[in-house]
């Protein structure tokens, strides 16, 4: 049917336009209406009219509680009470799936769906099968859902119907979202006006207590907690005490100090304290917290509350206390609550220092004066210890501390040594060193540009290696600074206190300035110490060079090992090690002897008497393989080596062979030892290597000198001996030839017999020459014979008879005559022939090389005759010392050079190269006789008696009675 409108145009009424018109009307209502109930009712009516569903349910979603609240709907039989109840979503439910995923979900028969929850019973009750659940979402937020139920099986929904439903639900969700925003804005409390009012009130108050009270009242009024408190922090003791509460009860420090300290210590509130110290606000609400869960429960139990909001009160980075609002029930703290509490605490941070502004200004002046006085003392006091003493006294007084420690890393010991310390008179100074810090602590101190504070040594993990030592000496808190910045933590300043305490930022900054000034002093001290070490090395080298003369013998060392022992002491001094010894051997030997240089105590004990196999001893072979020094841990030494190197304090061994050239064989190994933690600095190792090389050359020089000296001595003895023998042979030969010339050609039997005797004596003389040439070509040959002492004296006196006659000397022999008879004649031969001697003396024989004994005795008599003035007297005294030795003393009135007496009494030459007046004089023969008589088992001494007579004392070995 055609219908014309007012414009005269035809209009055809189409049934399909009705749903669009209905949709437009409901969308307009949803946009313009503000009442939530009207919006819900309009939506329900629209769905009920346009869609054929027996069950309609609309619910809003509470995100915080994860709950659906029924807003109404349509149910069979008008039973709609269950449509307005609250439904808590459970994990795995269909409704939770729709809310979480925010996408439609359909169920063919809700009665058979186990995940439908309570709606399964509803479906059974009202014979509902096909069910569709659609979310109401806006800006990715789920505002609720729509549930549609039908008596038919299945959940298919036409696309146009689904589109209209989603449009309606989207508009409804937008309206609900806006309503929620409006409601939240109405409920939000704005802290700006109350804070401005609080600021005005605080400005008009006079003292801190009134201001604290005003802050508590304003905070309690705005936040409305169960209680509001201001807790103040006490640094000495590290505890919090309640200074002001919402009931206006001022709990003073003096009235309740012990109880507060015991109940609110930092140890109990550690996480809260450290969070507040870095200016963080703390909040604990309904199952939520800004702290760790374990500490949250402990904190709530300690304060006896179930929710907490706390803001720090900080001035110059130092925690003064905190403002806390507490609730007896769980509570979610809004941003307005947090902002107000934080702002109120900030007001207190500004006004709290004003209460002690005069003390603060005074303290700043004193700190400035302290730093200036320390700087002045550095430049006025030349003694660095006096500088540190002045500085330490001021620091201990300023910080009310217990100990002032200046530590320096010692690379030799690999630990920190206390180079200076100061403490009250009633406390003993530390006598121990500090161990090496961990890598983490060293890196922290190296990169730190401020003082490191430790408030509780027992609980802090920093400087853990020092904890036992610090606690042992009563340190419970400390400040530590790296005195030389941008370098390794080698110089540390440590200030300790006997109780747990918190250090202010002002204190840390002050100590940092002082520590950097002290760093200047330590640098000067290190330069001085390095200079002293260099002087020590130079002095040791000079001492080693002076040792070669071998004049500084000591009673505890043999002359043979004096060079090695003295050099080892110098090497040990340079390397600063407690044990130094030399494993020494000569060319061709298979074993090495141990020459000790330094062995301080039994902790570094060594079996000095042990003989070591050069081929099989590990430390010797290891050292011979290396061209330089070798460092070996004691754990790597074989058991055979530990048998003689068994000191329990030995932890490291440093080895180096004595080498003088590529073609020279090593003749020793220097062994140095120290404890396990010892670190050998490179400069000391280099200096030690120089001294060890010097020792090697000195040993080689000494061995060459000893060998040359020994050869020279042997050749001198041989020359003297052969010369005297040739003189004796020449004299005997001349005498025999003279007698033969006087006898002439024998003409009778008696003359012939006499001639044969002379020939036989001459042949015996030449036979002795042959023996000397054959057996004593390059060295002396020692014979073993016996001869009565009277015969020896007779033969010696006969050889000087001519000289005695020429000088008209008187010679007396004492000890060979009768007990009461003593002969004195000028002819020695006649004397011995005419003297009758007792059997126990005249028949007593000496044993040894008789020829050499005779030559020595002749040399002594000859020297006595040359010294004695004409017509003077020489006495010979014979006395048996014991069963083994006989003493023959020759006394004369001559003069002897003092230098000769000195040489003979020392029994050695000090310097072979030095000029000596005796080398080309007859007196030099006496030195040779002294050395020779020692080799023959006797003694020879020449000295002046108190009456200025010269005494030549000769001790000869006696022969056994049956020999």
C-alpha cells in the first residue's frame, strides 16, 4: 500500500527497519541517562523485547575483589531474587573465563556443564539449555557481563542480533565506566588543601613539640587510621622511640628510653630502617606490601597492626625518624593517603633542624676548624707520627669514637699492617695485623668517593674477613676511608665505636676530608720507607763486598763458612724472610752440606747436620734447572726433603743456584723460606738476585784465593825445606871431602878402613838427595821416625856451633842434666857429650818426620843467634807437658820486630797481595816453620816474656815407649 508524506513523496513501511529504530532509541537513552538503575532496566527491557530469551541476567564486575554483582534481569516465573546476589568468581569457571578473556562464550546445555557453577542448578530449575555469556567491555576493561538463557538446545546467535547486542552492551559499558570514574573522583581526597593548611599552622608554632602535635592531628584527620605516631631515631644505640602519637601522648626519651630501645631497635626493623634511610615510603595494605613478605609479617606483628603507611623524616640525607599511620584492619592505601603522609613528613624534615640550629652551626664551625687544624699540622710537623697523633686525638673527640687505626697493605706479608693507632688510655693497642679483604670489599673501597659506614659489624656482610678481629677488640660499628683515592685500597683509615650506632652524613663527609689529608702524610711516609729500603739494599750490597776480606770472624762461625753466613744474613735482610741457608758443595763432591745463615726459631727448624745427595735432592735439582729464582710451595716438596726441612712455619721456599758463568759449574743453592701467605715483591726479588749472584762470585773468588794460597804455602815450604836440606847436604859433603883430602891415598889397613867409612857416609848423603828429588819434587813427603830428644838437640847445636863460636854466645841446656847438676858451656857439642841425663828424659824420643823437626829446631836456633848480641846468652829448656807432647823453649836477649810477632800469633796472612817486610827476609822462614810444624802435629809460638826476652816455644809429639 502506498502512503504519501507531507512532502508528497511515497514511503514504504518495511518491517526490517523496526530493529534499527529500536536500537537507535535505546542507544540514545544509554548516552543521555546518568542513573545506573535506569540504564540497566532500559537494557533489560530492550533485550527482552527484541530477543526471545527466557533468562536474562546483567552483572557488574569488581576488579579488586574479583566478584560479580547482580544488577537484575528476567527469569521464568518472575523469581528474580537470585539475579541480584553476589557471585565470587572461581578459577576455571565459565564466567571467569568470559571476564578474563573478554570474549563471548556459548554453552549448548548449561545443565550439563560442570564449569557453570551455580548456573547449572538454575538451568536445571528453570529448564534452561542454550546459554550465551557476553562481556561488557570498555577501554580494555571488563565492566560486567550479560547472560542469556533459552529453553532451546544450542547457542547460535544471528550475526545481526549479535551486532546489535554488542553495540548496546558497549554503550552500557561506557556509561558504567564513566559512572565509576565520576564516583572515584567524588571519593578521592585531595591532599593539597589540607597540606597547605598544615603548613600554615606549622609556620605559626614556636617549638618542635607543638609542630609534631599539629602534624599528627592533621594526618590522623585526613587519613583516618587506627592510630598515628611519629617515631624518632636515636643514633647512639640505633633504636626508634615514639615521640608523638594521635592521643597527644609524648613519650620522652628520658622516661622510657630502655623500653623503647628494647622494643624498636633497628635490628628488629632492619628492612624498614634501610628503606626509610634511602627516602622510600613504606606501605603495607590488604595482602600487598612494598617490603618483602617475610619481613612484612614480622613488622606487623611487632607493631600489632594489620596495615601500615610510613614516610621518612630526613635532613641532609640523615634519617631523623618517620611518620606512621597504622590500621588494625587490612586497608588499601590510596595515592592521596601516601601523598599526604609523605608531604607531612617532608614538612617535619624542614622544621626539625630548626630546633637545634645553634648546635648545628656550632658543629659545622668545629668541623671546619678540625679540617683546617689537620691541614696545618701536616705542614708544620715534620714528624709524621706527631702529625697523626694530633689528628687522631681530634677525630676521636669529634666522633666520640674508641679507636683510630691507620692501616697499610704490606705486599711482603700480604695483609694490612697497623702503621699508626690511637685509643683511650684505658684500652690496649692492637698488636696484630688485619687479613686481606675480599675482592668485593677491595673493589668497593677502590671505587668509593665517600666514607663507608658500618652500623652493625655483626650483621653487615661487608668486611666479613675482619669481623672476628673487630669483635674481639670491641668494635661494633665503624667508619672506613680509602685515604688515597683512585688507587688500590692500600691505605685505609678506620674509626671504630664500641656500640651499634648510625653515622650521620656530616660525619662521613668530615672523615672523608680528614682521610684525604692523611693520605698526603702516608705518601710522604711511603717515599721515606722506599728510600730506606733502597738504602738497605745498597748497604747490603756494600756489606757483601766487604765480607770478602774475611776479617770479621765471629766465635759462632768457622772461618771456612764465615763468608756464606754473613752474606746469607744480608740476603735475608733484603728479602725480609726468617729462614736463609746455603746448600754448599765443592767440585767433584756428591753430597751437599747445609750452611745456616738465619734460623730464628724452631718454627723454621732445619736439620743442619744432614748430608744431601746432589743428584737426588729435589730442591737442588729444581734450582739447577732454573736460570733464575724459583718459588715452591711447601705442599709440593717431597717427603724426603721435609725430613730435613721440617719446620712447621715453613710455607713457601725460594730457591736460586749459585752461578758465575756458562762454563762454570754451580757450587751451591741458596734456600729462603717464609710462611704460606708471604708475597715476594719484585723489587726485593731483584735485589736478592743481585746479592746471590754476588755471593756466587765471592765464593768463586774465595775458592780460587784459597787454592792459590795453599799452593803458594806448599811451594814456600818446599823451597825452604829443600834449601835447608841442600845446605845440610853441602855442609856434610864438604866436611867428608875435607876429611878424605886430609887422609890422602890410604897406605895401610887403618887408613883404608877410615876411607871406606867416609865413602859410606858420602854415599848415604847422596842417597838422601836421591830420595828428596824422587819423593819431594812438588810437595813435601812426611816420614815417620823416632829419635831421642838429646840426639835431636845435639845435631841441631852442632850445625850452629861455628856461629856460636864467632859471636861468643853462651848456650845453656836445661832439663836433660842430673837433678842437681847443670852445665853451661860455649861449645854445645861438648856440652851434650859430657852431660849425664836421667833415663826418663835423656832417652825420651819424639815421633814424626825427624829431618823436618831438626830443620825447624835449627831454624829457631839460627834466628836466636842472629838476634842475640855478641857474648850474650841463649837458654834451651826441655819439659814434658804430658804423655803425648814435649816442650822445647829457646830464650834469647835479642830484638824481634813487632810485626813478626803479630803475624806469628795470628798464624795467617791477612792479605796475600799486601806488601810484607818478611817476604824476602830470614824472618819469613819462621812463618813457614810455624805452618809446617802445625802440619806435623806440633806447635810453634814466638813471643816476648815480661823481662823482654824472646821465647821460641816448640811443642813436639812424643813417641810411644814401645815404638
